[in-house]
C-alpha cells in the first residue's frame, strides 16, 4: 500500500469518527429535549423561581369598650425595575428620570435631587431590576409615589415595586402593654394576649411566585399573591381603657412617692371575673420617675402575701366552728413565742375579740387561735385551704401564672413553726391574682370564679368564640361564715387599719397586709424590706368591683399598707364609683358651709359676671378665695363667689347652668352625663379629685 492510500484511509477513519460523535451528540440532544426535557425544564425553573410566603395581616386587640389596643398597619419597601417594559428605551427613561428624582427629593427630603438622579442613572447603567428606593413607607406615601413620573406608568411599565410588611403598633402606647404582650415568631414563650391567642390573631400566610435575579435577590413575578393570605381574627379583651389609665397613673404616682422597687394593681368585675385593669411597674433606672412595665407581677409573682392571707385563715377556722368573732383572745402585749420564734404585733392590743384582732391585723391573735384549733391536726387546716384550690393555678387565658405553694405535713420543709406562720401569711406562696380571686369570691356571695382577660374572639365583626368565667368552687363556705367575713372586711375600713381610706359616699371593704420580705440570699436577717398590700371590694353592700394593690419595698415615708397601698385603692375606687352610673345612683356631696346665703345667681367666670352686673347697675360683692375669710356684707350688693379651677382636677360646677357646666367639664377631659334641668345641684365626682381623661361624671340639675 502506497503512502497516498494510507493517508486516505486515515482521513476516512477520522471522518467516520467525527460522524459517529456528531450522531451521538444529536442522539443525546434528542434524549434530553424529548425524553428528559420536562425533568430538566422543571429543574431549571426551580433554580430561578420559588414560592415565598406572604404575611397575613394580624388581627386587632380591642378593649371591652371598643378602643383599639393593638393593630397592624401596612408598611412598604419601594424598589424599582430599571429595565421595565415602559422604560426600556433610553429616550423614555432619560427624559423623565430627573423629574422623578425631583419628586423623590422633595417628598422624602433625605437626598438632594442630584443624588437621586445619580443613583437612578447608575442603577440603570448596571441593569438593576430590584433597586431599593425607600424602606418602611406608609400607605399614604405609597399613594403619593404612584403619581410620580415613571411610577405613574404602572407596575410592569414604570417599574415601581411595592413590597408590603405589617407593623404592629399600640395606639395607647404603654397602656396595658404587658397584658397585651408582643408578637415574636422566634419567641420560645408566649407573652400576653398576643402570644396566648396567636392561633387566632396570626391568620394564615399566603404564597407568591418570586424569581431570582442578578445579585441573588428574589423579585415578585406577579403583583398579586397566587394564594391570598387570610387575615387574623380580632381579640376583644376585658380591659377598660379608662380604668386602665386610672390604675396605671395612680400606681405609678405612689411608687414614685414611696421610692418603691415595683408594684401592681388589678381591678376585677365581681360577677363576671373580667379584669378591667391590670398595671405593673418596675424601677428601671436611677431617676425617681424611671418606672416601666417589664414584668407582670400581678399574675407571675408567687410570694408570701402576709396579712391579706388572714382572710383564708379566718374563713377555715370560722367555717369549722373553731371560734366566733366575739371570742376573746389575749394578744400577749404584742409578742407571742412559738418554740424559738417570736410572733409580733405592731402594737400592744391587750385582750380583744377576734373581730377586732382581724380589724387591727393582730398576728398574735390569729396565730394563737389557729394553734389552739389545729395544732394536733394541722392537716385539717391545710386540707381546707387545698379545698379552696389555693394550691392550684387558676388556668388563666395568658401565660406566665406563678405557681402557688400551700404546704402540708408531707412537705419536706414542714416544721413546728409552719402552721403558725401560715396563719398570718408566711411559709406559703401565692400570687396577687390568686389572692384577688379569693376576695372576689367573698364579694360574689361565695362563688369563686377564674379571672378573665378575653371577652370574645371576632372575625369580620362576627363572634367566633365568647368566653365566660370558669367556676372554681360554687361555694367557698357557709352563708353564715360568709356574712361574718363581710362584716370583718368592712370593719377594717370603718375602724381598723384601713380607716384612712373610708369614704362617706360609698362603702369599701378589704384587708391590709404589711409583710416582711426576704432580702435575697440574706433572707430575713438581711436589710429589712416590706411589701404593702390592700385587697378588697366596693361598694360593700352590692359589690361590683374587687381590687388588689401591691407595693414592694417602699423606701420613703411609711411602709405600712394603709399608707402605701390603701391610697391607691381609694383613688381608683373613688373615680370608678363616681363615673359608674349603675353604682352611683344617689350622688351626695359635702355641702359648703358659709355664713351668708348665696343669691340666685349661677356660677361662672368673674369677668363675664361683672359685665352683666354693670349692665344692670348691680353692685357685685365677690367672696374671697381664702377659706378663712368668707364673711360678706350683702346689704349694698349681691354676693358672688368666683369660680376657679385647678388644672388636672375635677372642677366644681355646682351652681352652674348646663351650658357652662358642659363647657368646663368637657375642657377638663371629662365626659358629662346629664340628669334633670335647671342649674347643677350635684356632681358624682367631688371637686379636687384627680382627672383621668375620658372618665364619666354625672351632673344633676334642678
């Protein structure tokens, strides 16, 4: 074979190999496109698009009177596709970009017109499809932006992309903020109503198709979600906005005055168990006003209550027939030794009846009686406390309830001192809301019910679920015992330790508690710290509300409950009673006593009255505002006392006509309710009472 033939054979062989390789490539292409095409198309699509979740609008939280406590408002991130269909042509984009920059600069005032123009031009040059313009703008801002040059061309034409997020806000800010709680998708524990009712409030997320673009960002393919989110349901809480504001202000004012560590207050409706107000404040800084709501002491702090627990001790012993209120007890000059421990009273009370021992809060009195009655069988005492369910959680609608501790003889820490200590509120633990529940049961004719924080769940205005208080115990004691307990609680306020908060206009019943608290690791041997509390209900004859006030470690002034917790109770009760028309059916006010009869002239502004008198040629004699100088000679003129108002307190509108009274009360922040005609003769809130905006006041005219 010659050389030429050999070369030709090699060429043919190489050509054959090329043909075979080409055919193999073609066969593989056919296989990929025809037989495996769908598989690879799906794989390619999955690498560039996906479904992203669309957040649902969370439901609102309302107060019982319809005020909005928590809501979600939409906020938007504004981005721009610089290569959108309507601005692909350079001529269109560059003819309008400066106008858009001018509008953005003047609207947001965060960059100059030149800066915006430069940013937009650079983004256009870089081929940005998802360029960030502004974060967290409102819906009103969004409506304005849609009218700007280029943006007014539409989503796909002008390139404006609006991404919505929902921001949670509290319209009343810190009002009941701890009870409302907060939402955190990553939170381990539920907080407040937001956490406890997240299943209702959160709603159901939707889905939207998004596409990966240059830089790894995901841009929505369509403006609308493929699966629309379902908005959350609304929660109607039991909180009354006016009572809540009143409770918070009264508590905080006392904490500042006493320089206390923390405190709480709760107002509960007796028949329904609904919590109308719950406030908690803690000292958070060095300033005297540095108090914030960071912990819910009212439901979470399980601690030794002190003398407010004596109600339970009396209840058990009286119901067991161990003693009566008229049984005498020797208080041992205020000191009674049990083993190596001395039980002390705050003063020597001598020999007194058990009724007086309760009213004056004698530790010695109740300890001696409980020891006498149950020393040989302490389980009879503790089992009765357990029968009252004081050792159990209440099963509240919000998380975080503290665990109570009522010892028995089987408890590891039980000793000979445990029974006498328990008699007056030591060597046991209970939360403020659990104590309140016991007192509320006495007010509720013996029926013990669990407190409520949520009244109902609503969706689109329709009730989904309506809540009623769970009955813990139908009857806590006999009717006879119940009557004696009510007498004792009223006696505390009339002539006992809380006599300073007695109000002649309506009746308050309750019990003071001044307990020494442990000083950390030092226990009771360290620095002396006290907890002042008052728990009770009003009005005594037909109770509508029960309330507890707790102030921890007051360091200024007195630490006794009557001086620290009692005034908070009285301040709140006064305003609630004065503005509640169901309770306050017969308002009576102390009458001003003077030595001259007021003429038939309606009270009002001094200058206006002078002008009227001058027009009629009548001499006006104006009484001094000094209370020590009220004598007037009315022989040559008409006596008139000028009306002056102190900002922040209820004005005295007695003697005014309706128009003037409504004007004055309205400008003071009160909501007047009118009964009768003529001039004002009575007002339900006494003049000088602190004003809480939105509080109702009844005025009677004759």
